[in-house]
């Protein structure tokens, strides 16, 4: 059941649930064109960090219970746990993802929620969280998380400093160390359109692929109330080229060293001829939501009826051809 302000004020256990998730698990049935295949929960409230693009940033004036473009109403914790357990058993969802803000007590809250979910169901659990110690990564995995996501968001130190702060080296070192100690159980998020070049993004993705770090790919989305509310999202053809790059690198079809780039860092070639490229991209999977298995994140980057950056479902033949054409249009290879 949806919590009322009185219940929250008395600290009745509750958790924030994305609107789409609440619909698919039966907490608040709604009509959805593309339902989420992962249950998304948010732990914590206003974050202590101040990322320029985030609705939960310390100085953000965005609506309180929003993350990215998505509303996250509070629901009673017990009702939510039962709904997720039931929906996973029925096959309506295949994963649960915790989005954790760095609010007071956030690690303890995340550990408790992971433990509760794991005790009730074999559902795979991913925790997207900001951490400073490897012990915390290990603790989350030991409590039942299948994967811990340590979001870089930015593709390089220059962009990280402008968007998030000045601790790039420490965050990257922790991510690499976690990937080494817990291979196959660590992920990150990268956001296209924060000011990086395509070459910088490709180089970082290759580093993640080499370390078996799962890459969740997002496009920058301006949201009212954030510091970067008036910045533009990335051009769709550029995003398509990065999506194709991630897919090809993950497949092992090529490496970043095979690419060629313009003087401004745009992809000119993947080191593949056009026939190879069309064959590898033809099924459209490159342009679907990228991240953990079973994660489709409907409309995190998009508005219904507008251009789709990440497709939350299989593409039609026309959609695949349109996406591939956008990739090829900017290339110099034949």
C-alpha cells in the first residue's frame, strides 16, 4: 500500500518504489506501454553529494521523490517485499535493483534491505551505491547481492571533476579493485553527454570490458531543478555510435585500438567493414537498454512518444535499420 505522510512521519518501515515497478508488481496497477522487467527500489533521500545532473543532489530543487525522470512514491516495506517475492515467482520481474542515495545511514539501510529480499526470494539483486571501502562491497555481496554497481557516470577525470567532484582517481581505483576481487559481480554506470568525447567514452568502456565490469549506459537527460537542467542531451547519432561501440567491444568483435577517430574524438571507424558492421548490429540488441541482465529501465532517458535512446524491448526491423543507419552515417569506413 502507498504510505501516507503520517506513516512516514512515525517511521513506519517504507521504501521508495519506482512508479513503473509499483505498477508491474501490483502495488498500484497502471497501464504501461513497456513495463519494467526489473523491480527498482530507492533507498535514502536527499544525497550528500552534489552531482550536477542528479535530481537527488544536495543542492537540487527537483521534486523530492524523483530520480532521473522517474517518480518513486513511498510504499510500506512489508507490502513491497511481498509484492516483489510474488512477482518474481510469477515471472513478471527477473531482478531487483536498489538505487541508493548517500543519505545518513544509507549503507546500513541497503544491507538490511538486501538481506530481507534475499531471505524471501532467490531474485537476483543489484545495488547501485557510492562506497569508499572494499569491505562494504563484500558485505553487500555476502548479504545476498548478486552485483554491486559503483557508478562513475563520467568517462574521464576532466568530465568527472566538472559533473561530480574531484575524487575520480579514488573512485576508479576502488572500482578496479572491486572488479579484481569479485570478478563478474561489479558494475558501473556511464552517462553519455556530460562533455566527454566519443573517444574518451570508448576508452573507458574498453577498460570496463577488460575487467568484466558490467556497463550500464545512459544518455544525459536534463531535469528541472538540477544544476544542469538547461544543458542539452547528446545528439542521438552520437549516442547510437557509443551504443554500437559498447556492444561490439563486449562481443569481442573489435577493440578500442581498432577504432579510428576524428580530431575532435568522434568515431570514424570501428575497424570493421560495413557488411561486418551491419551483420553484427542487425538484430538491434546494441540499441536496447544496457546494464545488468534483465534490466530494461523504461523511460529513464526518454519521454513516451519521443526519440528512444535506450529501447526497453526488442526493436522492430524499421527501428533497427534506423539505428544502424544513424551509426553508419557518421563513419568514414567503407
